[in-house]
């Protein structure tokens, strides 16, 4: 899911750069970075803490919850940034 989001954000970034829309380009770079951070950094850490939690490690259970919350927050931020892009495009083009 994160890789798909990254690929879509990069494709949208290319199209946005072709249309010379600087603000949307910056937002799409942020979205792409958040997807990659989620996929390549947070997900392995979250999985490790979850495995430790299943073995009974209580400290890992707390760390799992915190890291999972961070992952969900990044995903929600991406969602709102995409809504912002839709709003910016609507106001720019008066569709």
C-alpha cells in the first residue's frame, strides 16, 4: 500500500512539474517522502516490536503502539495533503 502510494505520488509529481505548479509539487514530494518513511523505516520497526510483544515483552508493546500511531498519523497527514491538492487545483482552475 505504501509503495503504491509512493508510485502514484511520483507520477502525480511528474504531471504537476509539467504543469509548472510549484505548490502542488512540494506537497507531492512531502507525500512521497512520508510513504517511503512509512514503508522502509517505520514498518520494519513496527513489525519487530509486534513480534517482541507477542513473546511477552511489555516494553515492546508500548513501543509498538507509539510507532504504529506515528505510522497512522503519517498516513492521515498524506490523506489531508491530498485533499489540499484537490482544493488548490479547484481554486486554480475553477472547475
